[in-house]
C-alpha cells in the first residue's frame, strides 16, 4: 500500500511542480525534487534521471553519500540505486 501512495504522491508533486514552476518563488523546484525523491525507488526512468543529475553534479553526489548513513533504509536504498557508478 505504501509504494502506491508514494508513487501517487510523487507523481502529483512532479506534475504540480511543473505547473507552478514559472512562478517567481521556486516552489516548483522544491515540489519536483520531493516528487522525484518519492518516485525514485519505484520508477526506473526517474532512477536514470537522478543518476544523470548525480553524475553531472559531483557536489550533490558527495553530499548524498556523506549523509547516506543517517537516512532511513528506503532512502539509503534509493541513494544506492541511483549511484552514478
């Protein structure tokens, strides 16, 4: 039940974030980021997208790896799945 909720909420946040993206306050970027975070454990296309972002931005990758051990298991699993090896 929880994966279905995560996928529905993640999709809703990504779509809503795209709609709100043109506003001057960056709520759209925040919503897209959270939505991708919720979708990444379950959707291979989102995993590839996150992997590409992490490969292009080493500072983001280093930050995620540094904080990996403090995250809940589902987030740790997602960080491992999206590692740009």
